[in-house]
């Protein structure tokens, strides 16, 4: 009887350690910095883009004129193209780095490109900044994926 109790206690203890280790195992690394997410947006009639957006769902863009991990959008430019700020305690992760802007503030960069939101995007999911200006596009959203959604079924006649 004592031997059975000892074995049962040992099994319970082993299971407790295993479960505790599983619960406290390192969580998978975050894919995006805090405040940045992947978001699906629709370009009618059937194109669905997966892009990067901020915590409010506002589309994130890069500027082709930014090179070498440095933002060239300052002054008036930054009033329309808002730099995506990195918190003081933010740390680089994977494709995400942090740059220091000319004014000393910190800004997120994705794959070396500083990132921005566009002031004329007024609702989550807007992407009015895509390919601006139209004559020489230099602003682009960050495309993570693209797919075609089935068109809406036509309404049945009554």
C-alpha cells in the first residue's frame, strides 16, 4: 500500500512539474511591436489586402525617399505623414528597428524603413495615402498579403 502511495505521489509530483513548465514556457515572440497589427482592408470589389496598421486600425506607410534607416519626412511633411512613435522603453525586434528622428524623438522602422500614418486617412481601414502623390508615388502601405474575396451574392428579386 505504501509503495502504491509513493508511486502515485511521484506521478502527481511529476505531472505538476510538467504542467507548471508548460504553463510558464516562454510565450511565442510577438510578431509586431506594441500598437502595431496586421489588418485586412478591402479594395472594392474583391481585393483584400493584409497591411500593417496602428492600434487604431490606421494604415501604416513607408516613404521611398527615406534611405539608410533615416527619416527625411520632417517639418511640414511630418504634419501630414505622422511618424509612428516608439515608446521610450521599446526594443528592436526582428524586422522592427527604432530610429532617432532629427528632432530627437524615436520612430519605428520596418525592414529599415521609417513608418508613418497619413492624416487624411480618417477611419480605420482607409488607405488614401497609398501611391501618393499620384503623379510620382512615393508613399506606400506595407503589404503583407493579397487575396481575392468572392463577390457579394446579388440580392434576390422579390
